C-alpha cells in the first residue's frame, strides 16, 4: 500500500511540473505574435475546462479615451466597476440606435446572414455573435468545449473550429423560427468589437498581405475584382502580381452603392470587413454584453462570469500589448490616402464608431 501511495504522489508532482513548464513555454510562444496579431496567434495557449490553469493577465491601461470608465491601470476591475462600464456601453448603444440620422447604418434586420453569424450553446444558454479579428476563434473553442463535442480546447483540430457540421457548435440559422425567437429572448448574448479602422487594417493584412495558402480566394478572386474596379491606373496583365493596396481596399469599402453587387459575389468572405452592425444587428438584438478588444483582458473574465461559465473554463492568456489601440499604425496605413476616400470610409463605418463609443479619427479626417 505505501508503495502505491508514493507512486501516486510522484505522478501528481510530475503532472504539476509539466503543467508549470507548459504555462511557461506558452507565454513565450505567445510573445512572437505581438505584432502579427491574428486568430491563430493564440492557438498555443489553451483553455482547460475544469482546471483554471490559464489566468488572463491583468491589463495595462487602455489608450483609448472612449474607454475611460475602465481606465484602471494594471487592475482587473471589480464586478461592480465592470458592470458600470457594460451598462454605459449598452446605454450608449441604445441611444445611438435611436438616432435617426444614423438609422441606415445601425438598423440592420435579423436576416439569415445575421443568424449565420450567431453560435448557439444550448447547454449553458449562450449566444455568441462572431466578429472576426478580435480573438473570436478562442471564444468559439471555449463554446465548442462547453457544448461537449471535445473535452478540451487543445483537442479541437484547427480545421474543425470553423466546420460547424462537425464541431457541435450550431449556427442560430440552423434552428426553427420558434427556437430562434426563444433563444434570442432568453439566452445570454454577447460579441466583441474593436476600433473600426484598426479592424479594417487587421483584415487587410490578414487576408490580402499574409494570405495563407488555405485561403487562396482573397488573392485570386477578391483582390483582382477590387483592383479592376477601384485602382486609379492599372495594367490588366499586372493585376495579380501587384497585389491589393490598402488604398484600393479603402476605396472599395467606402463605395456604399457600388460595392453591393461585388459583395454578393464575394459571399461569406465579406464578414471580414462589413460593419459590426451588419454582422450582429445590435439595434435589433439586445445583447447583454458588447466586449471591447482593447479591454479584453478585463472583459473576457467578466463575460465568462456573466455567462455563468467562469467555473468551467477560462479565457486563454492574452499576449501583453496586442489588444492595445495603435494610432501610429493607423496613421501609417492611411498616410497617402486622400481625405476624400478616408471621409467616405468613415461615412460608411461611422455607425460602428458611434454605437460602440469609439472616437471619430479626426487626425485622419481633417
Ligand atoms: C446623431 O448622429 C449624428 C451623426 O453622427 C450626430 O451629428 C448627432 O449629434 C446625433 N444626434 C443625437 C441626438 O445624438
Ligand atoms: C438612407 O438610405 C436611403 C435609401 O437608401 C437614402 O436615400 C438616404 O439618403 C440614406 N440616409 C442617410 C442619412 O444616409
Ligand atoms: C504600433 O505600430 C507601429 C507601426 O506598425 C509599430 O512600429 C509599433 O511597434 C506599434 N506599437 C506598439 C506599441 O505595438
């Protein structure tokens, strides 16, 4: 008996060490992703249900004035503080939803496209609207595990995360109208946003500059179509070789009427750049929480708590600094783009700026 006991304790000790080493290593791997912040950047550090090993790190103070209420340097706010921030955001949202001059941009109906964006966790009564480039893959993984198709985040193969036939995380659109209505009115609902222009830069970099091999359509179909229509001067023979410029992208995005037909051809891929309002219909669906990427270190643990799942999962470690708004980067990308094009872009995205309390980028507009 004593022999078996000792064996037991040794095993436990070894497990502890492995866990510590894993945590240590995952921290370092994460650092590499600081600038190239993409969905894949957090893949290495995961969430383990039932064992809260990976704790979100306390945030440094956010740079954005719009987020002042949560401006608690290096402290995760208390539940009451955070609830105040959330209430303020929700108040602002409903005020802006009532602003008739922004109606075109904010009032999106609950279409099939919107229902396709929303994922359902029935077990814990949660709806999550997916908005790319804010760490959404992590949230999806958390929900996949909660739904039970996999027992840990690490077990989910990358190609299954977005395969909703196989991952046990159904879209709201797959349910009947009655089932949808019931869930929309009773479940905990949330999504995450970030500064609208920084988001577009991130989408541009990820889809047209890095262009991973497994997503060839951005470079081969979408980019040439945009260039053909929006580049001031081009030689057709050179289209694919030159690649999409940020300027072409901005002109396309700002052309509200002209891009409609193209967007229909582009299909689901437009989710990377259509407005948050178009993705999640926040004036029609009353979300409990709209998290901000810039304050994700604070928001993530509180969202888990508010959704009643903080005892089951924790959000993966966020590499320090990567969620912060970077004005230098924004200025860099927009330098050399005409004020007219930038103002048009702003006109199209101002619904998002207002709804979520992001200050208008006057340093680009004037
Ligand atoms: C509605 O939005 C417009 C455009 O941003 C703004 O100028 C106006 O002040 C807003 N109105 C109200 C009542 O907030
Ligand atoms: C809203 O949309 C209508 C129809 O598309 C258009 O005529 C109107 O000018 C738009 N209003 C604003 C404020 O953009
Ligand atoms: C902001 O972006 C610039 C240009 O891309 C980069 O050189 C700089 O390191 C970034 N700053 C931070 C704090 O990440």
